[in-house]
C-alpha cells in the first residue's frame, strides 16, 4: 500500500510517500510497525492526538481495518479559515 505523509509529518520522516508491505490489520498496528523502524518514525508518531488519518481518501480512526486498502495518509488536524 502507499503511505502518504503531509506537513510536519513529512518533514519529520523526510519522505512525502512510500510503498509499504505490511501484515498490520489496523492503522494503529501499522503505526506500531512504522514506529519500530527508526527514530524519525517514532518521533513523527509519538503523539497520535496531533495526527489524523485517511484510508483510501476517507477520514477515519486509528482502529480502521487495512484489509484491501490501497492508501493511508497521515496529516495534522486542519483548521478552518
């Protein structure tokens, strides 16, 4: 699946997107796998209250299932203007 990173998440990880092979069943399990990779991922995912996630371009929760998913995107909360 493609994993996309936006705003400060991209800055901390150093990539706008990457292709990931995972056995994770949920977004939360994917985050655990990413955190275990390197310090930059651990830092980017250290405070989940500061993150939002979209699965196949639909805003969702961290307990969302990943079966059949093609894209997961992580980004900070957006403010209106």
